[in-house]
C-alpha cells in the first residue's frame, strides 16, 4: 500500500466522549480516516469502538446528556462535525450508517431505499426510481428484488435485509459510510457477501467499520485501529497491525490470547 | 459386588425421582383446576347475565324497537332517540379525545424532556384512567354546563366522555410508541430525518394498531357510561331527534345538534328499569343486551384491526 496516494477524508482530534452518566467512554482519540479506504475498529467489548463510530454521525445527540470534547474534522471542507453550530442532520446527510442488526423499516423494499431521498424532499418519481435502482445495484441486491420492489422488506432473508440497509444508506450518495458490526447477525455466506460488497463500495466512498471478527478486519480493511478501554492503542495499515503489531496488547488481542 | 450396589442405588434414586415428578405434576393439575374455576366464575356469570338479558328482552328485538321514540306504553316504546343520541355523543367524544389523546401521547413520548415533571405527569395520567366516572360528571357539570354555559347538551356529554377516555387513549398511544424498537428510530435518524419526519413517517405509522385499539376500547367504555351523563343532567325521556347534522341546503352541515338535549342507550335503560311496570323491564333487558353486543363488536373490531396491522410489522 502506498501512503502517498492517501487523501485524508476525516480525522478525529483529541476526541473525548462522555455519556450522560459521566462515564468517559473515549479518551483523547486521534485517528485519520483516508478517502476510499476501509478503516476497521477492533477491540474487546466495551472498549468504545461503537461509541467512537457513532460520534461520526452524531448518533449520541439523540440521547440527552451525552457530551463530545475535541473534534472530528471532515475534509476537504474542514468542517468540525462535532461543533455545536453544525446541525447533526447535516452530518447524517453526509455520513450514513449501517447497523449491527438489519433494521429495515416495516415498509416496502422500494420505500426503504427511497426514504433517505424523500427526507431530502425528492418527489420526482423518475428520479426516485432511478436512484433506488442504482442503490439496489450498488448493494448487489437488484437482481434479487427488481421484480418485487413493493414487497415488504421483512420478507427478505437476514443477509438481504442487511444489503437493503446498505442500499438505503447508499441511496443518498454519502461521503462516508459507517458499519457497526454489520455481519454479527448473519450467517457465513451472507457475511462473505457483505464483505465483498464493502470492498466494492470503497471505490466510491470512505468506510469505517466496527468488527468483532479479526479475520474480517484482516480481510476487508486497509487500516486497522485497536481500541482498549476507550483509548486508541494502535493504528496502522492492516497488514502491519496483523503481522507486526508494535504493542503487546494488540498482539495478544489479535492472536486471541485475550478479548 | 460394588457394581450391583451401584445399580441398586441408581434404581432407588430413579424411583425417588419418579415419585417427585408425580408429586409436582399433581400440583400442576391442582393449580390448573383452580385457575379454570376462577376463569369460569367470571365468564359464566357474564354469560348468564347476557343470556338472561336476551331471554327477557327477546320480544323487543324488532325494527320497531329501534325506530320508535320512548312512550308511556311499554309495548310501543323504542330506542330511536337513545341510539341516535349515543352515536352523536360518541361522535363528539371521538373528534375531541382522539386527536388530543394521540397528540398528548406523542408529545410526552417524543418531545417532552424526561425529568421529574414529566414523571409527575405520567403518574397523573395513569391515575386519571382510574378516577371514578362520576367525578368526571361533576367536573363537567361545573366546567361545561355552568362555566362554559354549554348546557345539558350533546356537546357537553361528548366532551365529558372525551375527558373520561382521554387517559386511555394517551396511555395506549404511549405504550404502542414505546413498542417501536430503538433500532428503527435510529435508522430513520441516520438517513438524516428530522424529529418531525421520524414521528410522521415512522412513529405514528407503526403505532397505529395499538393506538386504534386504545381508541376503540375507550369508545366502547364511553358507550356504556351512565353516571357522568346523568350528573350533567341528560334527559331521560326524549321524544324528538336532535336537528340533523346534514341539511339539504348549503352549507349542508349544521351544528345545532350539538346544543340539543339528548338521551343515550344506558340512560334509556336506566329510565325503563326504574319504572314499576314490569313491561318496561323487558325494554331495559333488550337495551342491555344491545349495549353488550355493541361493546363486544367494538372490542372484536379492535382485536381484528390490531391483528391486521400487526401482521405487516415484525420485530
């Protein structure tokens, strides 16, 4: 991997996060996010990976009392998306998210994908149709559902539902896509499909993925960050992290000695 | 030698285990029987009551009974003014309680800050559902009849019953909103929806079934309420119909019916029941049976609707 071709898409600077109960879940995290690369967050349960991920689309704002300190700066516009003056809705329009368990709306397949566009005020049927098709193709779901777009999303299998959620997140042309353990509720075949899809998606956008699965991080990601107890212990190119970790803790975790 | 001993001890153990299981199963059966008896006492009492009403009221189940005004002669007295009154009162109740209840429930659940004040409101709303209905009647007498000078009218009765079922609608709205998984909400916010978009496109849509059930159960409670209606002074003998809400000339609707005097089914029943002449008791029995059937139908509809709506939603 050639570092010189890497363009910075976002970076967190001295990011601290406090839950409403006062718990300091993130401790001064500095981490870059390179454009059109996949960055994986690994670490034992409760280490703050998901908390960190959810800072990127200001998901924590939904619950009162949570507090950010520090910055997440997005490039090229240099916007600090954690700034109180930046509307979380604006952030979510630029950065979309795929959740741990497939969570399609109890609506039709079509409406699930179209919802992000409808929220943006898109009413033109042609535009919606085109965008939905494009997103479903991008999520490798088009061939399976093109003739039943009006069916309820719940009638799809778990893996298809997760790809539908990816299509929903994709339809609005986000700059960054967040994945919060996207395959933890899926079987191995569906997992392989999602991983393949992620590798395809990075030609279009920047991906940050939380995973519990070491092999997954090794397979799909370009960069890996190892977190422990709210701190970023080690960050680097995935190849290096998995073959030559500089810290003992990282090595222990990766080799399964603890975690 | 040791082997046989071990076998023997396994066997005694097994007999003990089997005896124990038998004992436990006997307790199972005893409890099931007690439960069944408890259930039957409730059900059979109601069923007996219903059959008794139907048997007594049977001679009056005909079109005339529904199309006649009350009369001094029991045989030609009918329910016309009562069922029309009930429908009009329920219409007012529906129009006022449903939007207010859903609005209040949505606000409390989605918008209100969670603090001691909202806790206080929560406790009070639940409490209101348990306040005796006659208290609502007294409140309405003071507020609607005298305070706002609405008179002893359909409007007053509808508003009173509206207040009465408001807590039921609020509580069922909140409960069905709470049943929506956090993941669905977050999914909507994550694509950039505002709070109002989440409420209108998701929260309201997915909680429809539960809200509707609450509304219908509230309405079926309202239809049988007697005490508050008597308190506000409903007339018991009404031989006229309120002015029609729809007219033949423009603007085709009028609201005079709102200020009209009225009676409702349970009051008509109460009136007939309080007469010494046994012939009127037949009318009362028939009315009682009709109220029960209407209530059952409404609750049945609620269950059916909930099933229909829930069928498309799985989580």
